[in-house]
């Protein structure tokens, strides 16, 4: 079977580099004229799935907004994941899981196993130590799935930890990138990606990663083509996956309008694949 990294690279070549989020937070539900309950959540999600399936490289449901509605919300998420994957669209569950031992193993099986929430990749937090991610990394390898490791995030609080410099002169964020690169070493294109905020003023050295670089913060949060160019060397731009959510979702509820905005942004970021 083809690894997630290769699948993602092929999907980016076919559809462009975008990762589009499904973030059904209450203000968007209201803006779309939907109720803030499971029915509204389902209508929102169905429109997103119809708009994005088969049209973008990667779709990223934000798990928290589904968990808010309990079992009903999780059922909506399960159906969305299954429908997208059945259409051949890669799904990244934005769950940001991070724990140790058997608990991390359980998280890995929830999102990277064969259960109802099984996705093509999952976001994880390494801030209990990169080694704590071992169960997810191993299951991802066995099942040809992917893992995106939080490295240098754009939230102000993140810098308090991520920019601490160790005895070897590397920041913690750089160590996360380097550890991910070590897992990817020797592969054609690795399945362990990193998350780098598009609104940062500087990024870790990504030259050895050999894997996807997910960059949230594009669009409504202020990031764009220019900020990506400033953060990522030209030689690594082909690995960048710009993550857009609100910038697309504010065009809803019309499926056609969502698709039109995706097409516009795909053109805007086409330079990444040249």
C-alpha cells in the first residue's frame, strides 16, 4: 500500500496544495442560518463534504466542534470522515491528541486504526516529549497513515514553551521538527508532518524534514502567500500545505460558493507546486 506521505503528495499534485477545514463553530452556524444543535451541525457538515470531496488535497475536521454535541456530534463526524474517504479525499482529524503509554495507544487506535473515526492522519501534541508519540507513529507506519506534529504554533502562548533554547542551542520547536525528520529519513516523502503557523515571524529550519508542512493561519488570521514565502525556503515550498478554514467557510452555506472560494485559493497558492 502507498504511504500517507506519497498519497498526500499525489493528491496535492492533482488538486492543489490546500487543506480545507471543517470548523462548525457557533458563529458560523448562525451566519449560515443554522441551529446550534446536532441538526445544524449535520447540515453544515454535509454542505462542506459536498463542496470539498474530490476537490482538495486534504480536509481537516476540527474534532472539538463535533465533540461539543456529544454522541450525536461524533456520529456526524464519523459519517463525514467515511464519506470523504470513500470519495478518495484524504482526511486529517484535527484532534491534537497527546498522552503517554496505553492512553496514547488508545488515541492512536481511535484515529489511525480501523474504527468508525479512522482517518488518514491526525494532529498530535508532542509536549509530553516526542517519545510519547511512539504508539501513534508506529500505528501510522503499520496502517500507512499520517501524523502531524505541533511544532511552532502561532498562538502567543505557544512561544513560552516552543522557543525555549536547550543546551544544544536548538529551540524546542526545532527539536520537534528534527525528531519528525528523523522518522521520515530514508523515505521518498515522509508521513510525519509538522504544524507551523503561517503568521509567525520566523520558523524552525525545515530543510531536513522530508515531509508535509501544514500551515494554519492562512486567510482570516492574516497569513498568506507572502508570509509563507518568508517562513519557508523556496526549496521546501512544495511540501507546504496551507490550511484555510474561515476564509472558505464564510462563503457558505452555498455549496457552489464554497467551491468557488476553494478554486480561487487553489489558484492563489498554485506557486507552491511549481
